[in-house]
C-alpha cells in the first residue's frame, strides 16, 4: 500500500507533467491553423508582404512543435515508470488509440516537417501551403486520437475483467476507439487549445503594434487570432449540457453546481459491497475453476470490482473490510475540496466573458486597446489552467473511472524515490518551458522575418 505522502506526491507529479505538456500542444494546433489561413491568403491575394509574416510564425511554430515532441516523451515515460501497475493491468487498452496515432499522424507529421522547414525556396506557394495544410490536419487528427484515449479513461467501455489473466481486456476495438461522449470531450479540448493559442498569437500581435503601429505581423494575423478566440470561447460555453448518466458524472455535476454529494454515499457503498462479493467469488472460483455457480456470480458482479479495490488504501485483505472501511472508501471518491472546485468553476464564466471581450476588441480598427490585448495570453492561460485543474480534481479517486483507483495505479516507490522522480520530471519540463519562452522572445525581439528560416 502507498503511503499518503507518496500518493500526494504522485498526484502532484502527474498533474504538473500533464499541465506543462499541455502548454505546447494547443500552440502547435493554433499556430498550424494560422499558418494555413495565411498561406491560403498568400495564394489568393498574391501579396508578397505576407511571406515574411508566414515565415515568422513558422519559426514560432517550429519551436513549440519540437518542444511538444520532447515533453511528450517525458509523459510516455512517466506512464510506464510511475504508473507501472496501470501499464500492466490496463495499459494496452489505453495504448491502442495512442499507437494508432503514433503510427499514422505522428510519423506523417515528422516526415512533412522537413519539406515544411526547408522548402521555402524549393516549393511553390501552393505546394508549401499543401504541406502546411497536411501538417495541420495531421496535428488535429493526432489530437483527436489522444482525446479519444483520455475520454476512454473517464468513461471506460468495450472492455471487461478477465479472471484468468487478472487484467482488463478489450472486447470491442471499434467501441474502444469511439468512447461515449467523445464529441463533447473533443469540443472541450479543442476549444481550450484554440483559446490559449489565440491568446498567445494576439498578445504577440499587440506587442508588435505597441512597438510599431501598423506592423505587418499584426496587420496580417490579429484578425485571424481574434476570430479563432471568439469561436473557441463560444465553443467552450456550450459544452457539458447533456444529462449525466454514470455515478461519477453525477458526483462531478453536483460538485460543480454546489450540491452536497452526501446523498450519493449509500449508492457508492452498495457498489463497494457488490464489488466485495465479486472479489470473494473470484478468489474462491480461482481455487475451483469448475464451479459454474461461482463463475456466474462473479460475472454478474464483476463490473464493481474496481470499487472494492478502493479498500486497498486501508486494507491488504479487503475481504475483511468493516462498515467503517466501506464508508471511508465511499467518501474517498468524493472531491476533497468541493467549495474550491465550485467557485473555481464559477470563475470560468467571467474569465470567458473577459476573454470574449478582448478578442472582440481585437477586431476593431482602433489602436486604443493594444495594451488590453496584451492580457489575452495570461487571461486565457489562467482560464485553461483552472479548467484542467478542476477536471483533474474531479477525477481524484480514479485513473480509470470505476475500474482502477489512482493509488493502485501508481508505482510503489518510497518517499525519497518519489521526490527524486518528481524532481527529475519537473526539472525536465520546466527546462523545456524555459527554452520555449527564451527562443520565442528571441524571435520576437530580433524580428528577423525576412527570407527563409535558417
């Protein structure tokens, strides 16, 4: 059993790694789409003044793309090393959409990046626009595969527990790749990505306009970023309107609405008791595999085995659990700080309105609001960070909803080992963040946007 200290450190490590990796993914999505729009405009208008602007954003995109790939490796390593039981117990189900994404979209992006970066003078404008469009398309397809994988963690389907291998195994690959509510997860995740990318682009445009009114980068890019931002914020505002179905979804909705979840405790306890019955039947059946009634009893109740595993936090032999242990396990599913989550969720609406106003101001021809436009990045970054933290805290008990508790999924490390591992991941990710800021500021300050990238 993990100590509470190691569990807390593991949770913080997973959260920090995910947040820092997420920073680069939205930027690559948004910048790739901006490049596609600008290159199409170049082809249609035959405006040579657009090319330096396109090449400037290509440099910024290249930095975020390379660093996104490096942080991705750290995230993959963390899943294999820091969540070793997750990798063994259920990892191949989670890995299926990621493997498809890597073999298809990821490799294709890597192959296209060479012509994109070195082809400014070798390819025609139409050919380069085609390459850029394919990169953007592959990035969005890649994002959808990743969203599919993480959506499955929140609502696992098409899998079942195999009592012989003691693992979760796939029953329907197609349903696994298309989990319930994939559309809502995609709309929300892509909306967040575009919001932070639009804020990033708009802040850079405002910086250029403050330094030099009428700067070509601002003239060509600001309206595109503003439209992206408005669409993304509006997309976020219509997310999550469907009725919750599962127990976890009802807990999440109650928390965000400020409703007390104590009324759900009897239902949670019943799931735990049913899971305990399945666990006892499984242990007995493995000693007598020809006992058909035991096998039938287990199959009827196996969907709740994950709830019984919550007791492992307090007991090594969960079949001896008392009513007190069951109550503690049931309470552990509920969010620890519901008021903080409620008010954090409430704060997203005014921040969204402020963000919407900033993006709308960017469409006006006046220069009076350039100082306000600089706040587009911090406002949207804060909004995205709060949203991601809320989502993580709402799923604090489960790594795979109803199947695998977080504390079981984490590797059994000592406190010193966890501190060392967390320090390594944090240092590596903060280094990549620092490199992103350094190189982006260097490109902005130098303003060397003439000619092909070198």
